C-alpha cells in the first residue's frame, strides 16, 4: 500500500522515463491503485502514437488480470477527452471500475481539456493534486509551448 504523495512520485517517474521522446505529446505518467492503495500498474506515455499513460497503465492492469480492482487513477496530466491517434483517456478510465481520479496538471491543450469535468459528470471523484506542481509543470513544459497561441518549441 502506498500513500498519495508516493503514488504521484511514481507517476512522475513513469512519465520522466520517456521525457524527450514523446513529442509532440507531453511526457505523462500514471499509476493505478486498488481500494487498499496497492499498485496495480504504472506506465508512462512512451511516444506519439503509442497509448497515453492512462491507457497504457489500464492495458497493463488488464494483462495482469487486475483491471477489475482499479479504484484510483493517479496521473500527472488531466486525462484527455479527444480522439487523437489514440482514444480519449476519459473513455479508457470510464471503462474501468475506477472511482477516484487524481491529476496534477490541467491539460493546457484546449482541444483535449475538460477531462476532469467529464469524469466528474460521470460520477467519479476527481481531484487536483497541486503539491507536485513544479515538477509536473516541468514534465509538461516542452508541450505547453506547442499549445496553439504559444511560441513553437525549438525541439
Ligand atoms: Zn489521453
């Protein structure tokens, strides 16, 4: 069993493992916990076109036969709502028994944002975790500069 700060640390580490490889997407990490706070799966977004962190972690949990135990989703970025090269993470989360979602950074991309509202509307407890903001912001920094209206990244 791990506490929330530890879960966020692990989610950040899972995202940071792929930092620099995910352009034009941000590096994102996700940890799935059961109701007792035990880790079921953790994953980062590996590269553009690959599953987002939430979908990757859920797929891992499915592969391990523990997806039915998913209770809490801990993710460094607000789950997305848009259909890109992969499906919306909100849909992936809503296809699990998850009851709680904790995220660190709101999605800065207007096309993909609104995930927190959508999940809350579906009856999940959605909360923002702001204690890791500087590190979560660093994870997102190369991505935030590519959001329309901002200067293009030099990467
Ligand atoms: Zn997503």
